[in-house]
């Protein structure tokens, strides 16, 4: 039926840990709705997720201008920024149907702008700013396909925090 | 014996007529800033529809202003990369239609190389290759070792947000609107550039020519939307806003200058060419000019109208024509940029 996990972190390296854990537990076909305010760290998180599967982090840059960046790795990573989209009619231009039918990971920043086009079968990653270096990360999904990813993060944490020594 | 150039990579629809000696006989730019302002950015569907409506009138106006007939054209040049898919297609389709109808050569060119070539258009033979080239705009922030007009080796560039994008997002945080660059520049007037110490990530890293502007945006966010303050306070006004804008602008200028210094050292180049919309920023221009005097190098920055997107810089199409290199009607667009040529010392 789906589940959720929330982790509070105080260092950027912990965001990298979460990305690595996710990368090892995500299904090969995954839609990730990446929510968070300006400056929360969405592109940074995407860099970490890409780095975990060997995509050079220099290659992953903000897609705000280009709208869609496709990175080839062991798993194809499609990075979309809906910040400048006015609605779902813009998606047609990006080849949306093709994007969501292909194998690989699709990461959508500012997903609320295209909410009606997002498949129910998705993982939402919410990054909340709780301090200048601290963030609260919540993963949730309606789909059981992401139970593995959510469980992996649950197992790696205690009471919503990482232990100091991994 | 002039050439028509067409530019539709992002939100400007532009056409120009260029003679063989690179004189700009006319240059027409129709901007969609007003259309996009209410969305806070470029909306691709709006962009391509607006291109479609404007492309023919813009080309017509370029011909009329140059005082030539369409039958006088000897070739058509068009920007094919990088940019928004739907927008690029409008320009390329128009170029193909004209080339096929008049049976004249079609030449695709790269928008980024054209931004560098704007220095040749503006400054004539003073622009010399090889040189270090900086292209800084809403979508791009890259440093190149430009060997010749058509051969650019990427030395480095932003690893996250482009400088112009950072300006756009800062303007959004300060409640100023879109496009952000000119609005931040205006808001910075009378502001103290040292009022806030914003980060200059990677600036002290002498091993790479990469830049980062994402953390800068986040730092501004902490000032204007302090963590734990609920509700979110309204954007700052008055002196505080001026100080924030000036300090933010200075952090971008400093970050760019640090890498320009390294690029000049690394390549031994004596010429620096600057292009792209952010090069219209007065503070950046002044800082780069001062830097060039200190380094005893020649610096070329086109006037603002040739920095922002335009078709006059499409004069670069002449370089390919003169090499006998032309494209057929199968000419395709290339929306993405090649980021693989990263520099490591």
C-alpha cells in the first residue's frame, strides 16, 4: 500500500548517503518527484544520485534553462525542471510520453507544476530547509514498488537520524 | 551578396542580413520578455508559438531594413544548437524553406560559438584567435580556449546554475521579476557590494576552471527567507535590497574573474573575448576591463545589443561558407550542449 520515511540531517554528506542508499535500492524504472523550495538542494541531490551510479557530477547541472537533461549511465537518468513550465501542455513539447515509458530514472524538480501528468506509480522526495546546513528529507510513495527504497533508508537510520559512525 | 541569419534558440526571434565583409546591414530582434514576465521565465510552448508568429515578419523587416530583395540572398545561416527543441525547429524550418526555395546554401551554426563571434562583428580585426572566450548568459556559463571561430575547446564552466539563471532566481527571491539580470543591476545601484559576504564557491580552487552559483542563491535565500521564520517575510526593500543586490552581483563577478585569471594563465592567451546576455551587465564589463588592463591582455566585449541573443552574431555562418562547408536540407537541431571537455590541470 505504500509507505514513508523521514530523516533529519545536519550535514551535506548525509544527503549524499541518502542518495547512495536510494541508488542501490531503486527499481530500474522509477519516477521521482523532487520537491523543495529554491535553494533546498534539489539539483545537489540529483548530482549525488547520479554520482552513485557513476555519472560525473560535473555533468549534472541545473535543468532550469534546458528543461530536460538526459544522462547516460548504467541506468539512464532523465533530469527535468518544471520550474518554467506553465502546465502539462508544455510537456508534449518535451516528448513526455516517451520519457515516462522509457526505462531508467526520471527526476522531476518542481513537480507540482505538472502534477496531473505525473504517474501515481512514483516516489516523492521532499527536501525541507530546517537550518542553514540542516534539512529534513521525506520519502513517500503510494506504490509498493518503492517499498525497497523506503525500507533501505529506514534500516540505515534510527529515529529519523543517521548514527554518527556509519 | 549578403547572407540571411536566423536565431530562435530561446525566447528571442531574430534575423539579420550580413555582407561578406561581416558588415551588419540589418539586425532585427523581437523579444518575448513581456510574454514570459508573468510566468517568471521562458515558457517553451509560449516560446515556440511566438517564434512561429514572428519569424516571417522579423525576416521581412530585416530584408527591408537592409534594402535588399529576398532574391539577393546568397545563403542562409541558422543557429542549430543549443536551445529549446520547439524554438530551434521554427528557425531551422524557416531557414530550410528559404534555402530550398531560392536554391542557395544552408549553413547551421552553434549559438555559443556565435556569441564569441559577436566580438568579431563588433570589433573587426581587433578580434584575434586563439583567445580565451567567456560566454555568460541565462542558460550558459562557460570558458573556452577558442582556437579559431569554429573551434572551441571547453575549459570549464558552471557545475550547477548558469550566472544568468542565478540572477533570475535572485530577482525572484527579492521580488523583482523577470528577466533578473537587468533588474538586479538596477536594484544594485546605490547598494554596498560588501554589505553581505556571499560565498564564492570554487573561486579559490586553482585546479579547475569550473564555477558554481547554486550555493550563492541558497545563501541569499537564507537572508531573505530566514529559516524558521513563519510566515515568510515580504521581500526586502530600500537600502537593504540595494545592498543585497549589489553584494550578490559582486559575488558573481568575483567568481567569474577568478576563473578568467586561471584561464588566461593556463592558455597563455593574449586576447579575451566575452559574449552572452550577462556580458551586458555594467559591473561585470567594468570589472573585466579592469582585469584586462592588469593582465595586459586585449579584451573584447560587444555592445549590449550584440551580447543578448541576436542574429548579427550569426555572421559566423560566413566562416563555414568560406570553407566551402554547407549543410543539406537534412540539417538537424542539437538542443543539448557538450559538457564532456572538462579541463583538469
